């Protein structure tokens, strides 16, 4: 039996034991409670009623948590009732109040047992669904699949199993023109060639696999979505077993030493078709684990090599054309003479302006972002919108959000400065499956990759495959085009081809920036520059055997004149500029949520929720789709989007819930409470129980509203106000600089410029037109405005009240030592949730913990949530 099966069965067994223990404790408590209340009811003396309750509660093991509770202070009541024995001023009314408090404490403990039992039944439901479906999170699937599933498979097979032969001679001639443009480029490219030859020599002699390299290989596989849940469990076992790691390293080193003989299993690699939330299906290879580890290692090593060497090439002097015109030396000297170099707001060095921000952003995040920078880096996959605290680098999704902020900021700045602004967006249709092998090998051969490695890459790409859904007799077919889905080897092969497009775009547009995240491409600027850039794109696509995705290709001219319908040049692609649920509106210059697209996804979310057979599955589907997916695809709030964008998101989330849950109360909470009530007979469920984290006994339902309200009061209300401030600051800076010059107090003027004194001393101070001529290169005021627009709003923390603070201090319903449940260790979202629902939860449960944590079978639930969620397909 596999270790992963043993783990699952062990957790299931532990769960059953915990549930039985809960049932036994509950039965014993209810019996003892009933006996105690009977005794108290027969007692006539009020003081003795309280005394008997106190003694009974102290004797009940289940009531231990009440003894330290700030809500029910047993010690005080015990002391006060002793006083009542002698002191007639301790009234009967007070004593009845104490009796009511103590009886409520007993009722709360009954409620805690009821909710512990409910939690157990929820777990049992999930286990039952898991056993029925063969997966802990898999819903009920149509046996034949959807129409679009079959359509996309036909399209995928048309690409993958049919070779596309491109012209290697033409590709090399195209590259010759690029990489022999001048001596600087030639020299830098010679260094690139030499580095590849040297890298191959190192790969031939290196010791490849040891515990260190295996650790980053395995962790990389675990962070990806390329391996099945069962194989994920096996990989985790590998990490925790030094003996196994040693054996695995030996086998993989043997395979590396005989790489020339490496082959796929001729019986074929299983291929599984999975639906993504955006509606696309992706095709996953279920490789043998050792093969997956070997190919990941090789892919990462080549990826890191080319990222370093292509970055070195790009940064070589005289190679990459600048996106801004250089400031003439004479103008630089004039500015230094009149302005100096240290005046705040008036003048910046030429790498401190907006152009400096652009350069650092492009080099640091955009350029070849799909290639690995370090062998042991950890980041989310291409379509992964989740966040892992252990990640060492931003994911592509996070970088895309920054790119959207950059574009929105550029639109505001450029249009306010009176510049023309056209935006083009595109990506390649089915880029991974459609990329011709002949194109990849033509580029790699041009980069001096040896025939030995080309032959290995060809064997890797030409994998025998068969669909698992076609049964054991499915035909085995050989890949003839494209790359496997998003592994580092596929990334390296694709990025080396697209780097050639990056360089061609830079050279042939005289330095315009193309923002490319894998095959997702954006560029903007003057319309004539965009026309030139689009021409480069179309020529390259024809040469390389690629085609554009029409549904994601479009252009828009920004006018920011409400009521206008700006039109772009006929030489640019038609269609909207879109990302996620956003459409760029030319008349306003804003990203607007496409409500029709949202409505389509509401119906898809309804379908996914209806397919869930357990409450935990339902919550997981809502959290991933209804909260996270919509939130990420509405665009992350930033000052450049302004308050209007946040309010648009809030209105849309309200619309989603009212439409999705119209028949069940109009909200996710009313629907979930109704579901639990109908299935398990528990009524009057507080909202806090649904939203509280699992560590406090809640169900961890996610609210898409809270994070938006955390920043709603701190986000810039109107983004244009940043530019309003800039214009005011710029005029003030001009007046200060002019005054300093006229008074002979130019700060930081270089002594070398005194040779210009005879030429310029007779001149009046520079005009305002000259002062503002190089704003994007030199203005600190514009740098400040631009930076402010790019900023994401800080969260406005909710204030903790005294009752919540006391309960989170390790008393009364909060287990001592559970640090993550203390206020200081919570994130802003959970602070808001707990403070929002605290009064209701304290009233109902006598504290903030729904159930004592040790009673809950949380291990099983955690395992469910770590599993790969399979969407109804």
C-alpha cells in the first residue's frame, strides 16, 4: 500500500476516533447537566441553588474552559454567594442573576457540543463524497463532458499531433539582421554564444543530484499544479526521508550520465484534460515521478542559464535601445548650471525621474519574467492566482496586476501632459501547443546549443501520449508540435523564441517598450509607434508559425473625453483591450468591469456550486471561485484606479450574490445556513460560525467584501488629484529655482560648470518651457506623482474592543499558546471578521472559540483543502 494511502486511512481513522469521543463526551455531559438541573430545581433556597450549580459545574470536566472565562467568573460568584450566607444586602435578585449566568454557561457548553457534532458530521459527509468519487474534492462529473471540452480537445489535437515546418534559413536570416546590427550587438551576442558552450561543458561534468538539488526540485513540483494529489503526497514523503532521497539521487544521476539514451515509455504518458475557471481546458501530462524530477531539474538549469545570459546581453552597453530620447549634453549642462543638483522638487538626476521607474520595473519584473532567476526559487504557476508565504518571487499573476497599475498610471500621466496614448494588447493563440518544433530548434541552434542537447530536447518534446478518459485501449500518439504544459523546460524553450521578438520589437521601434509576460503582450504610446510595433509583431508571428488570439487582441485610443468614440488606425488590430473581467474604455481612460462577462461566470459558478456534494466542497468552491477568482480578475485596487474602481467591485460583488442566491435569501450566508439546516437540522447559525477560521472552530468561508472595505477609506479618491498636485508643485519648484538662481544660491552646482559662467551669466533664468522640457527624465515632482499613483492603498485596521482583546489574550474560549489566534498574529482580514461578529459569537458561545480545538478533526479538513480542486467539467 502506498504511503499516501496509509496517511489518508490514518487520518480517516483519527477522525472517526475524535467523532466517537465527541459523541461520548456529549452524552455524558448532557446526562450530568440534566441531573444537576433537576437537583437545582428541587432546591427551594436561592443561595443553595447557586451553590449547587457552582459545585456541579466545577465537577464537570467539560466545563473546564469556563473556570478562566472573563464572561463567567466562577471565582467571583463563589465568593459573592459566600457573602450572601451572612450579608442580607446581597439580594435574591442578584442571586437569581448568578443562577441564570451559570445555567447559560451550561447551555453554551451544550451548544459547543452541538457544533462539535455538526463539524464532525460535515467531515463525515466530505469523507463519504471522497470515497464515492475517488477524490476528496471532486464533484459529480458528466460522463461525456461538455461540448466546449470536446471542441477544445479537437483544437489541441490539431496543433499537437500535426507538425508545422517553419523556414529555418529565413529565421536565421531574420536573426542575422538583428544580432549583427552593430558592433556592440555583435560583441554581446558573441559572449552569449560563448556562455552557452561553457554552460554545456559544466553540465557534462557537474554532480547534479544530491539532497540540496532534490529539495528544490521537489518543492518546485509541489508548488506547481503539474502533479496529482497522490504524487504530491509521495513527494512530501521523499522530502522527509533521507534514505529515499539518497536512492532517488543515485537513480537520477545515472539517468543524467546516460542522457543520450534517454527515452519516454513507448506505452505513452497519460494526459488529463482539466477545466480552468476562465473556461479554458488545459492538458496535463501525468509523468512518472522520476521523469518529472529529471525534466524539471534540466529545465530549471537551462532556464537560469538563459535568464542570466540574455539579461547580460540586454544590459550590455549599446545593445538595447532606450525608450526615451537622450538629453543633449548642452541641455544637461544648462540645467545643472541654472538648477544645480540638490534642489528638492526642482531637478533630479536623469535616472531618478519617471523613466527611471519604468526602467527598473521593466528590468526587474517584466523582462523574461517566465524564466527562473535562481534554481531554488519558489513562485506560483502561470495561471496560479493564489499566494504562498514561502514564495521567493512574485508570480506571473502578481506581476500582471502591477502591469495593469503601470498602464493606468501611464494613461493618467500622459493624457494630463497632453500626449497621445494608444494601447495594444494581444497574445498568441494556443501558444504552448502551437509553437512549432522547427522554430524552437532554429532559435536554439542559432544560440549555439549543441546537436547533443537539441536531440535530447527533440526526444522530450516528441512524447508518446494517450488520454486517460479514452480507456486502456486508447491509441498512443506522438507530439509533433508545441510544448508540454508550463514546466520550466517548456518555459525555457518558449522564452528563447519570444526573446527574439523582444529584441526585434526594441530595435525596430527605436526603443518602445513591449511588456510581455510569456505570450501575453501589451504596448502603448503614440499611435504611429504602436503601428510600427504591430507590424513587428505580425512579421514575427508569420515567420515563427504562430497566430494571434483574436478574443484577446485589440487596440484603443485614449481620449478621456466622455461621449466620444475614439477610433484607432486601420493598421492596428480591431477589438477591445481586455484583461480578466476588465475592459479599457477609451473615453474615460479607465478599466471598467464587463458586467455581461460577470453574468456568464455567475451561471458557471452556480453550476459548480450545484455540483458540490458536501458542505466543505461547496465552501471551497465559493472561496476559490466566488471570492478569490472574481477579486483577482477585477484588478487589484491601487491609487491609479481610485475609489470608483473599489466601489465598482463592491457593487459587482453585491450583484453576484443577489443574482446567484436569489432563491435562498440573496447572500452566500443565507444559502449556506439553509443548506446546513436542511442537511443536519441545526438552525439559528450565526454568521461568525461561517466566517471564523477553522482554528477557532469556524468554517472559514471567505468574504470578498472585507478586503475592499479595509482599503476603501485610504485609497486615492480621484487619481487625477495626483497630477493636479504635480502641476501645482512644478510651478512652485520653478519659482523656488528661479529665486535661488537670481540670488546666486544655486544648490549643488558642479564646479566644472563655472566655465559656462561667461556664456550664461548674462542670461535670465531659463523659461518655464525649458524647465519642463524633460519632465519624464528629470522631474522629481512628476516622479512623486507617478509613484503615488502606482501605490496600493494601506489597510485601515479595525479597532479591537476590550471584550475581544480580553478573549484573545489567552483566556475564556481561546486556548493558551495558540499564537496565530492572538490579535497581533492575525492578518487584517481576520481581525475585521472577528471584530465584526464578536458580540454575536460571545453571546452564543461564551467566547470566540466555537469548539475546543482538540476535539475537531481538522487534520482531515486540511488534507481536503491541500488537494487539487477539480472543477465540474
